[in-house]
């Protein structure tokens, strides 16, 4: 949980992974009881137990103590480890908020005109989705419109609304789909 210099490890992901590894070791030492059996003993869902053992979720102190009791491990020692992890994570969060230490500060999306923040990568979730779907992060709302400016019904010069039609012709096409405009 700590580096050699005595300072807490600055990577919250690594801290959680170490704690999950400790929990897996205790689980192995207890004979690897199934998650369903642990769920019945602890009152914690088996899905939550899987998430805790995989390291994708940090258990609460209550869940940690319940698992330690179910495994026959030293609950007090595991509670102390949990407290160390919790303190280290609080220090890292505080440093990130105040700008001290290594920060994981969000940046702005690289698409011009987008004000969304990005935690990792180059684009916000919207533009990342546009990049994945259309091959271009600026596709969609930020791309130029390719529709006519006026209604496409013969002899109508009213402004465009949808499907190439003005409001009158659009409503008529919805109400009576088979009739000519």
C-alpha cells in the first residue's frame, strides 16, 4: 500500500488492485467458497462479491468485515488494511482537487466548439461515439446540414421541416402515408 519512501502510492487503481489481490488470497486460503455461499453467509449479493474479488469495485468496510468473517480471516487486520486504503485514496483525491501531486485533471474535448470535459482520450463521450459510428468525431450535430432549404413537394416554396418537406406536407405525409403530396 505504500512506496519505499513512506508516501502513499499515488495510483488509486493500483491501490484497489492490491487490496483485491489481498482479498483473493484470503478467498483462496479459505478454500475458494462459491460466491453464492458467500452471499448467503454475508448478506452481500454474489454480483457484488464477484466485483470485489475482481478488483473492479472497492468493497465498503462492512462488506470487507463480512467477507473476512465468512472466510475465517482476522477481521481486525483486514479492517486496518481497508482503513489504510481508504486514507490513501482520500489523500490522492485531495491532491487532485487542490492541484498538488499528480493530477488526473480532465481536459477539454478536441472538437472545435465542444465544451465537454474528457477524462481520457481525445474526445468526449458524444464525439467518441460519433467517431466510432461515422468514422468522424465531428459528424452529427457539428457536421454541415445536407438537406434542402425549401420543401421538395412540387410547387411548394415553404421552408424545409423534415424529410425534405414543409410543415404542411410533412403532416400530410404522416396522416395519409399513401397519398401523393
